[in-house]
C-alpha cells in the first residue's frame, strides 16, 4: 500500500484589507481594493537548504521559523500597505505614482537581470524584519523586569514570586497594548481579517467547501496561532527564569536576554504539542490560554472579508499544486509566477 503524504498544516497572516496564506511552495496575499476588486501578491518559496535543515532541529526550528516568517511577512504587509495608500490617492496623483513605480520597477528588473537580488537588498529586508521583531520582544521582556523591581524589590525575598509578578505585569502590558490598538478602526479591521484567516483554515481542516456561509460557521480562534505563541512565552518565561538566581537588577535583565532564545524555542515546541493534542478531551485545555488571548487579536469578520480570505487560500492551493508538479521534474524558476496579479 502506498504511503500517504502528511497533510499540510497551512498558516496565514492578516494584512491591511487582506490575508496572506503560506503553502509548501508559495505565499499568496489577496487584498480587497477600494473598487471591490481583489488583487494578489504571489511569491514562490525559495528556502535555502541550510534553512530547511535548521527547521528540523527541535528548539532551534522555532527561532528559525519566527525570523523567516518576519522576513517574508514584511513583504506582504508592504504590498497591502502600498495598495491601501494607492487607493487613497487622487487620480492625478495616482498617475504620477504609477509612472514612478514603473521607473522603479525597471531599475529593479535591470538589477535582477544582472545578479538577482543583491546582497545589500537581502541584508536590508532581513535586518529590518529581524530588528523590528527583536525590539518588540526585548521591550516586552525587559520593561516588566524594571517595573516589578521598582514596585516590589524590597517587599520579599522569594525570587519565584518576583518572577510570577514579572509575568503578571508582562501580561497586563500585553493585554493593555492589544486592547488599546484594537480600538482604532484600521487595527479592528486587521483583526477581523485575522479572524477570517482562522475560519478558512478551520473550515479547510474540517473538509468543508469554502464558501462564506460555510466558513462563517467556524470559530475565529485557532490553536496554531501566533497569539497563542505570545501567551506561551509569558508562561514559559515564569518557570524558566525561576531555575536561575540573580543578585541585582542588571544581572536579572541580562539573564532574560540570554534566555530569550530558549523561551522562544520551548514555546514553539509547546505550541506544536498543544495543536497536536487539541482533540484529546483533557489535554485540549493546554491551549486555552492562547485561545483566550485571541479574543483580543481576532474579531468576527464580515462575509466580504471572508471572501478575500477564501480567494487567497484558493489561489495559494492552486499555485501550490502547479509548483509541486513543476518541482517534481525540475527546479522552480522565479519567473513561474507574476509578482503581482490583478
């Protein structure tokens, strides 16, 4: 009997007025334009062999996946932001911008014809994505330490209780930040598209036909979500930090920075584990803290938003199948897909 291939665990990301889905061979973003049209950004995956090897190493694969997602996701966020800004322009200004874009594209194409992406371009995109991620993580890691030390430094000597309070402060800051930004109209719509992304994945995993009516029946919460990962880093940090002692604030902060990759790696493995046991009655509760956080990071989408999510998912699956056939006989060329369709 032939061995069945393992089902693909699809992931996605909400962008401005749209959704990005990642397949085995391609990442696709669908964006709803102001005139109602849906346009696409289609980017074939071209992972280096050493990156693929690192993705197979437990603990390390989590950090690699986070960095990789940040780098690739930034391109799709930029596309959606550019599309949104373009829709807001007056016709005359839009014509000027299109002419500038043509000239810029010609310059890029000329550079690509010479040697593909230049080293400076690759380093630039990667550095911005990594630094943005690290800045957020470092602030969320160190600020609670400083606040807890200021408020409770001389209250007691039990370091586990200090770590517990630090985790509580971190959670409060996180929840307050998410609640605050969710009050803005644009972020609220972004969170609606986040909910639409989850609903489509859940409907697909249940074997449903992807129609807005069918998809809307499913929960906007999903075990395999970045929001769940953030919650896990808070919980894991409390217990991991308690394995080490410190003598002063600077030593405590240094420990947090050194242990940050370990926290991220363990949290990623735990996220994978909670997703794999979500159908087991007792063990499914392990993923509940992350689902609770998603009550803030997702909102119920409209049918129109679900349509965009379905369009992105279907396009990704269509291209994934085509590229799978191509890669079976030859290497997938960059020119297989149009950079922007629509």
